[in-house]
């Protein structure tokens, strides 16, 4: 019987280090899916030892966001990468507006 490990992470858990298998299990996906996120430049490993990548805590937040985009909108990895970039830019613009006192 396979043991399931639940990994909970928030975007601010920057010091947390996760392995490929940790992200895969937390997202109920295969390790291959996580590696596809790396190949699509959606996730960037902090390091890689003997084929096993290590990621910061933010990677789990990103992986779960990709999972929702795929599930809810049916986008492929390239579409998810584009959506993530656009969401990042929107967040930056909103932060600039807040700093300027011009909140949307």
C-alpha cells in the first residue's frame, strides 16, 4: 500500500525546499508532470542532484495554479505558462498602483 504524504505550502514559505516527488504527491500528479513543468520553464529548480530536482516553496503554489488552469480551462502547458506570465504582470501593475495610491 502506497503511503500518501500531504504537503501544505503557502506562497510565503520561501525557505521550504521540496523535491520533485513532494510536488507530484501534493498535486496528485506524476513526477513526469512536474518535470514537464520544468521543461516548459514554468518551474525552475533551485538545484538538481542525480536527476532529482529541488524546488523552493513557491513552486508548489505555481504547480497548483497550473493544475487549476489545466483542469478548469483545459489549457496546455504553453497556455499555462502564458497565463502565469500575464497574471504575474497584472500583480506587478496592481502593486504599482497601490504604491502610487491609485488602487483599482
